[in-house]
C-alpha cells in the first residue's frame, strides 16, 4: 500500500510543476520541510507511548510528549470573470478577466516541551505568489492565504517563534490535550492561566470559530474567516510580536494581548512603544443547545498607531499634500501624532446536529482614522452554515455557505468619494453601496493527508462601489497536512 511519505513528494512535485509555473525555487524548501517533519514525527512516535492510564484506572489519558511536529502546504489558483465598470483607479479590481492568480504557503510546525506546563513553538514558513489584482479592489479580499504572501517571489521566513506557559489555578483537575498544530500532547489544568510571548499571529488566540477560521480548509474570503472590522495588528504576512495572557475555567475563557503594530499601513516593519501598540480583549462562553456545543465570544480592541485621520486625509486631497496621502496608502511611514482606533466584535457558533453547524460574526470600529493593518472594513456582518458530507457517504467532506455585508464609516466613505486611496481599495471615485459577498466552498478529503477544495464567490459592489461589478470568482485549492 502506498504510504503518505511515498506519495507526498510526487504530489508536491506535480502541483509545483504543472499548477504553479515559476515556483520551482520553492521545491527544495518544501521537500526539506516535508522530509524533516516525517523524520521528527517518526522519532516522536518511537519515543512516546500513545496513552497512559489515569490515577483511577478508568479513563485513558494522553501521555505527555516531548515534541510535536506537523507540516502543511496549500496551493490556491483563483480567477475572476470580466465585469462592467464605469471607471477604475489605482486600487481597483481589474474589470477584465485576469489570468489565474496563484499562491502557495508551506509551514513546518515544531514544538518542544521544556518543563511542566512550558513549551516553545517554532514555525518556519515558505510563501509566494499573489492575489487577484495583487489582493486589491475588494475590501472583503478574495484569498485568505495571500495575507501570508508578502511578495510574489518565494521567501523563507520564521512565521511564529513563541514561548508558552500554563499555570494551574484553584487546585484544578487536569484534562488531556492531544498532539496537534502548535500543541504538544500533555495534561493541562482545566482552570489555568496561559501566557504566550514572542512572535505569532494575534488571530491565533482571538476570534476563533469552529466553522469559519481556517483559510486552508474552510472559507477563502477575509471577511468570512475573520471579523473584517477588527483591524488586527500584523505585518504583511499576518504576524506580530507581543504578549498574550489567557484565563481558562470550565465553560469560560478570557484573554488579553498587547502587541506591536506596523510602522506604516500594511507594512512589514513592526514597532512597540508608548505611542505605538495594540491591545485586544476577548471573553468567551461555551453554550449548549440541548446537548449540542456552541460558543459566543465578545472582542474589543484599541490600536494606537501613526495613522492619519480621514478628516486630515480629505484636507490633504484638497491641498495636494502627497506626503500624507502616501501614508494613508501605505507608501510611507506616518509622522503625525499617535491616533487610536476602537472597535468591537461578536462571534457566535452553534452545532445544530452531528453534521451541521451555523456561525455568525458582527463587527464595528469607529472608522475615524486610516486602516492600518488588516483591511478597509469599518462595519461587517456575516452568517453561514457548515455541513459535513455524511448524508452523501462522504463523512470527511465539508460544504460551507456564507453571506457577508461590509460597510464604511462616514469619514472613510467621504475620503474615497473625494478620490482617495487606501492600501486595499480606491477606484478614484465612489458611488457608495455596501459590499455584499456570497461564498460557497466544497472541501473533499481525498486521502488521510490531502484535501481538494472548489470555491465560488459572488461580489456585488466591490470596494463599496455601485458603479463596478458584480464579480464572479472561482478557485481551486490543494491542501496537504500531516
């Protein structure tokens, strides 16, 4: 029987050669990370038993492990139709049918147990490619993986490198956690404080949702897998540095983060100082509908950055102040005084049956100052459904459907109407209407380690402009993980 370790190099070579011309320089890195994770996995399984008896002898418990190692590679090819447009600007989605936009990310997830409750995680990553129109022209951007692609040229970098410590509270009982991505198999206190410090994506800890979070297996659209109105701090690849403190007790959790922000809009260089920083707080509660699990999460955030206000940006348009306009567009660092953006988000999920669940997000920010890190959305609401394929004898397949509506604050809208440009959108003019998106995907599990997904998105009023669109977008995604 052909094993995963035998098939993976053949499959990866085929994807890179035939689907992603121009990505052959990434081949050695993908082979290297895949081979390394297989070796580490084999060593880890040889050294550690899979389970041990608990003190009572009645329940099998996960035995603590010293290492964790996993690997993923995701390839996306995406294309949109031609559409009607009365005009276009520097940040517009191309109104002609573009060639397929291709992206690839490949990640090695390593973790080492240091001592009781303490571990260090390291994620080398390779990424390359681009989004449609270089990921511009739609506020609810179309490919979540392009957020991790800083340049079209394939690059190797460290995505995450952080230390994590669990601290037991209240003489708490312990629960088993299984080996997973950035999770060492261990016994973890049910009531605890968890501290994570280093480099990570702040979205690793906040705004989680079982049905709409993972861009590698679930929805593609930025405002489907995240709260679009949360201008969460990150560099162009989606990462930041800082500290996250979490509190867990059965049924409840709360977390707080203070992290670095970009020096310029959508920039790669981060800073943390008295005048430039971001704080996020979230409280989450587990729900039960009958015996079906669910959750609700409330998030609030405050970003202090060098961002200009939209009022100043409108004056800059009138006065032809190119310097300030370049700051808003992400082409220069800000020199203005520190300004704060405040926002709030609500996140809900509920299992309705063994194979079906629903979810929703609502978000708002004050929209007074320029978008700085994520995307140009000031108000958002989405709702969707996720269905497993058990009913058609494909229990590991998943179908998802999501509807999204995004909006802008008054100052942000007036800036774009006056001909301004952010770093994601700007058509040179604006006939404002809410951006409306419908996304549907089908993810088929073809082997134990490979998924193939088809995706369709319908976008009305791209970049909030009623004079452009609608747009039809199709994509295929291949995802390897083990």
